[in-house]
C-alpha cells in the first residue's frame, strides 16, 4: 500500500463534485434487490490464495516470485473461464506487467488490487533491507479477486467485470520511484471507461477497521458500506472518513471515474517483515469478498454516454480521447 497523501485532495475537489452528480445517476439506475440467500464467497478459499502467494517468496518487479505470481493468476482465472491479457509497460525505469481478466458484456466495472510486494521493509526497525512478505499488503487483495473469479454468477451479470491486478504499486520512495506506477499506466490507456472502480488493498487483517478513504467517491463508498452493514459487517466497515491515501484508485478519480479504496490502514506491520501469514484472517477476506460479490451481482448500470464506445475513454473535463 502507498503512503498518506497530504496534498492530492486539493486538485480533486472539482472532480469529486462532477463524479457525485454522475454517480447519483448511476445509483438511480440500480434496482434494489434482496441480499443473496447464500453468498458463495469462501474466506478459507481466499486464504489459500494468500498462502500460495507467500510460498512464492517476495514478489517485487523482476523477482522470481513476481514471475511465479503472474503465472498463478493467469492459470487460475483462465481455468475459471475469464478472458486474460497482460499489459506490459515501462515507466519510471520499471518494466512491469498489469494483468487483466474480463468477463461479461455491457458497461464495465473494475475491481482492482496490486500484486507486487515492496522490495525493502524500510519501516522495519531491525531488518529494513529485507523484502516485505506482503501477506496483507499485496496478497490479500489478490486473493479476494481470485475468489471472486470463481464465485461470481457471471451469466446473471448486467455488465462486464474487469479484475485488474496492478503491478509496481508499492515501490514508491525506493531509489526515487513514484507510487502507483502500474495503475497510472493502466488508467492512461483504458480500452473503455469503467462505470465504477473498486480497489481492495490490505483487506486481510484479523482485526479490521475499514474507514472511508477521503479521496474515494462519496456515493459509491456509501453504497458499499451500506451493503456491508446489511450483510452484518457494520462493526468492521465504519462510515467515517479517516485516511487520505495515495493508492491505485487515484488515477481513475483523476479521469472522472467513480472509485473507492477499501483499505484497513491501521496495520502496524505495514512495510515491515512482520507482514506475514499469521496476521491474515479468512473471516476478514470473506467479509470484503461478500460485499463485492453482492455489489457486482446486484448493481445495474445505465448505458454508457452516446459516442463512448469501445476504444474511447473519458478524459478529465468530459471530453473523449482515442486510446492507443
């Protein structure tokens, strides 16, 4: 996960007002439906994905574990019947690869997580040069997306779903590198404009506190926290703003796309060698996964604006620009 942001919100203010109006129309097009009688998301299955990633070792760009986790993600989502592609990029001296799984048709909704781990545990008082294991900061978000790839009732979806695994999110501040490199590249080269973007980051701690992230779209985050309360997770999803973070949702907010960061930033092991498997709870993974499962399966989105077709994206200010 990236760092606290102390200044980004100043130039997001006008975009958030625009997003609020647009997303109000989106929510008006949603038809309330009862919560699923038997949510299918399995926290134990997600936990096994965390275990598998930790067994691969550190997963920073260029490492052997980085190569292994890419193959793991590809093999799993293709076996579950998702269309898969790799988006290679070079930015800020990093050669990275974003991984994208798609399914369904209609206006897309993007669920994202970063899969890289930090090269150095620079917040660790004893071993700051060692790599971060990344159980919570890396593996937990990936695990939630992989379990969603298995359980989503894709035939009933009213829209396309993108599962995007971002690279090079967590190298910021090391050797002068910026944060959120992979998501910045992906957002700048969108093949179509997502109707909404939901990021899951650090979502596995055994004692979670998911507060509102301040940059996140207010209406979308309210909808997600309401679903969490309806599912019985009110104690963990606290509808109060706390953090303003530089994270993978920001490049989408900058482009006028409603985006939310679901994150538990009250995590003492952040960027230390103590970010290990014993800190991960299947119950927390299951709570986050079931909130997303319900949102994705029950949301009904309006048609995209006239002229906004495949291969076009909405630029800041509402104009259209052709993607490469």
